[in-house]
């Protein structure tokens, strides 16, 4: 369905005390709540709303912007707006494979390899991995997708002495988590969670705006006494949540 125009619906925008942007939101919510527009259904664009409902661009933009902030829809820059599925979640107190989490929800996991290389560690990364100054490390940046929507940037540094074959892996068919768990089972984890604004390059990879808040996990893992990896995981706040349960 790409046209909004229905005579019975259009009349609601011309009568009553409800502001027009509220009426547009109610119109869209009614289709979502009735099931007419299911999860991942494409929402009409600002141009379509303006043309079909006879409202201003400012009204259409405000309605879509507020629906996105309320979690009813997801806006992907350069692609469009879609009915939001229930927010995905990741376990805060565990180190889990994001591909398994996505498949458990009945969705499709995908990945885009943005960077795979060997490089000289910065002092900060070298210290975090327990390596000497100017040591060589493996660096990967991978974007994980759920049903083609980017939901996580995995920016990871790996200790080559522990995982010498890391750069040779096909991380479009598996994940770093699955591989590292196999070759260097985790015995200790350190995690720090922060709310951050994305960097420009992260906005591009996640297809989000500069002002969209993100969840970030800084994670270090060990196998026995060796520090294996340090990772920075960034999630768009409107598409993901962290959950933790203590026993």
C-alpha cells in the first residue's frame, strides 16, 4: 500500500481540535495497531503523506519524527520508514553471539565487513590487551544486520598471539564471537555500558541521524590468563535494548 488517500480518513484532518500532526500519528498508529501495516512494513514517505493527506511537510516530518522517538516506527536514512518490530535485546551479563540472538527471534542475521587488517596498536589498545608499546594487533569493523536493518557496529581488536588466524576467517558466514569462543574459550569478561552519540562514520554505517542516542558496550575478554580481545559495540538506541538478570 503506497497511497494513504481514503475519503473517510481525510475528513478527520479538517475537523476538530486535534493538531494535524497528531491526526497523522493517529492515522499511522491505527494501521499499525489493526495489523494492516505489520512489522517491517514500509511507512509512506513525507512526500506521500503531504500529497495524500494534504498536510504540510513540517506536519508530516513531526509526525514521523515523534513516532520514531516513541518506538512505533524505524527510520533508516536513505531507505525510508518502517513499522518497528519489538526491540531486539542483548544479554548484558553474558557474552552471546548476536547471530544466535537474531535467529532466536525468528529474524535473519547478516553482516557487512567494513575493515579487516593488521595494524599497530595505539597506546590505549595496547594497554587494554596487555601488549607492549607499538605491538601489532588485528582490527575488524563489522556491521551486523537484522532483516537488512543495521543494529550493531562491532569494532574489535584481537591479540594475534592468541588467535593468529583471525583475519583469515569468513565473517560473513560466521561471527567473531563464534570463532573466538571456539579457539579461545572465555574465562573472564569486563564490560562497561554507556549512552553515547554516534560518530559521523558510525551514523553512516548504522544509517541513523547525528542526534540519535546509541548504547555502547566496551568489552574485554580473557581466555585463562591471556587477554584475547577488546571490542566496542555500538547499538542504535531506537532499535535495541540491553537486558540483565542476576540470579
